[in-house]
C-alpha cells in the first residue's frame, strides 16, 4: 500500500509490476486549480527519483519532518542536492553508499528518530562483519553527514547525529616506491613499447592514470614546455544499480588538481615523437581514423581508457622483470626522487596537485625525515668540535664564547 508523504505524492505498484508515481501540483496562480501528475517506473528506486523530480517541478509544499524515513530522504537528497553540486564520480560513490549500505540497514528509521548510537552500531557492523575498510566507512559517513546536514538546514531535524559519532581509526596507507635501479629498468623497457612514453611521463611528472589518458594536445604548450592538467578520463559505474560502467570525462577532484607542470627537454622530445606515431596511425587507418584530440590513443585515434592502459603498463612491468607495482606507485616514485634530488616541498606539492603542503609533508614524512637528517649533517661544521686535552687526559670542549673553560 502506498504511503502518502505530506505534499510529496504517492508511489504504488500496479498489477503489471510497474510503479506509478502520483503528485498533486500547487494551485495555479491564475486559476487556483491543482493538477494531478502521474509517471511510471520499472523499479521503486526509479520511482523515488521521479517523485523527487516531480516535487521539485510541481509541488511547493515542504515535507513534514516526521513524515520521512532515512530511506525516503536519501534518494530525494541525492537527486535534488547532491547531483547538481558534486562531481559525477562523487555522485556515483554517494549513490552506491545509499543503495548498498545506508538504505538496506537504516532506511526504515524516521529522520527524527535517528540517533548517534544507531550510526555507531551501523559502522561497527560494517567494520567487523562486512569487513569494510576504515577509509570506506569514513567516505560513507561523509555522504550521510552531508545528507543529514541538509535536513538540518531545512529544519527537518534539530541537529546532525553524525556529529556525535566516533569513526574507526584509519591506518596510514603504505606507499610503494620503485628503487632507482627498478626505475631505470622500467624506463629502459618502456622504450620498446608503443605506450611506453606515458610510463616515462608518469615517472617524470607524478600524473595519475586518469589524468594521463584524459590528456589532450591542447593541454601541452610545446613552446613554453608546460603541460596543463585540466581533465580526467575514468570508467565509472552507472547509477542504476546494475553492474554496468561508462567512460566519463571529468575535471580533477580538487581545484588544486587543475595545475601546470613544467616539462624538461627529454619529455618534450618523447611527446613530439609520439605525435609522429599518431600521424603514422592516421595514414594507415585512412578514413577509419578519428581525430579526437586526445594524446593517448589507439591505432584509430580513439582514447584509451584507464583499464586498458593499465593492462599495457602491467605487460611492460613484467617485461622489465619487475614485481607488481600499482600505476599509482609511479606517482609516489616521482615524489620520492624529487625529494631525494632536493626539490622544494612547496613546489612538489603544486606539481602533484595536493590541496596543501601539509598533505605532502604527511604523505612523504618518512622521506623528508631522511632528507632532514642529511641536511642537518651540513650544519655540523658550524658546531664546536672537541679541541684539546688536559694534561691528565680529560677532554676540554671549546665553548661558544672566545674563552676556554676554567680549570676545576
């Protein structure tokens, strides 16, 4: 039986299996009459989305605080607030958290009855029984906090229960880095492969895989030797609950991710040679070639998606006789070599696209400790050294003043 939400219409399942969404519009200012609108959906999830859209379009009535459960509020929040305001990849993550975790476990709880203890037990179950990583639970919590904060703004609930929850402690992620010898092997082997130039590009710039495959020729200034990171190419799951994915062109996840990276001559030369490879591909493919403007392309000019590019990388890695390293390890390797070579940490942070220098310092603290130790050794020549000995054989240390220590 359909449950009527105050001012938000109803959802009912028909005998043929379809879900019917009904909503009554607010009175027309000219005639004073209301209009009844009906829409149909194959699943209840789709019906909830349609109801949210219809409410936004036709209804001026706000839902009463006690009329909504968490399972009814979250899909409404996703469509009305999250989708227009967050990156597509973030929306996909939010939709998955809502559909797979939040609604099945807490969907029946009324918004105004949800308390911190409910969430604390929920997160504990996810950690211990479902074996979710603390990082995943933290992301799930961020999604729920954002949804409930909107409910607070609309005075549906007095406060956000997420504020009183203690999250599981996140373990520091281990950073995998190639040694200098391994890096040399990989770079040498990369010269024998079609897409090897982009392995060298990653090791020389710290770019992420999505940033590399999303690179376009317009993003490279050959005259001034600068590369601009402006977009990413990723394969993301769809939001219909099915195991389908789609390629999506987006922007870097933070404003700092949109950055410029100076290139040295060897990289410029590599990229110029690759452009000639693309020109040769176009001549061979003739009309079958598609000039998409992407830098990383197959023999027909079409962009390479991250999964396919990762497969090429793994083959190069194996051909070099190296153990498995994730592609992200190349980014860490670049940062490690930069620190070892004495690059300024602030400059490194900008090149990597980190939100702030503090994040760079935290991520590579162990490397910076070694670098600090080496730097401190340069100061030791300024420190007073053991100089003379007393006749009885005891050491006398020169003080910071010009006079010697008086005899005892």
